[in-house]
């Protein structure tokens, strides 16, 4: 079966792009908070739950955000597809 005709490859490519988008969102979130709030002397840091705000928002809140995004993506955007080719008989 030709790769262009097989819908599984289209689905796999779309889901790979979704995965790359999630990685980019995670990196931009982490980088923005870590280097945006973490720039400057330690005496000027704000603190959240005993941690520097840049660490809390980049690592803790970012982790929780990514868990939520991955759950939403898996529930609503990813598709179950069979691994075997359609019409192919199983070899036992």
C-alpha cells in the first residue's frame, strides 16, 4: 500500500505536529518565566510557596499546565488507528 494513499500516515503526521506544538509551548512557557522573572539579583525575587516565583511558574505551574494540555490533546485530538494494513490476513 502506498504511503500517500494510507490515511494512517496522514494521522501520524498530524499527531506528530501536535506533539511538536506541545513541546514548543512547554519550552516557551519555561523559558519565558525562567529567564523573564529570574533575571536580576536574588534580593529582588518574589517568592511563591517558599520558592522563587520564576521557578514556581516555570517548573511547577508549567508542569501542571502541560499535564492538562496533554490530557486534553489525548482525549480530544488523538485517534486510535490499527497497526496492520487493511485487508491483510493475519499470519499464525
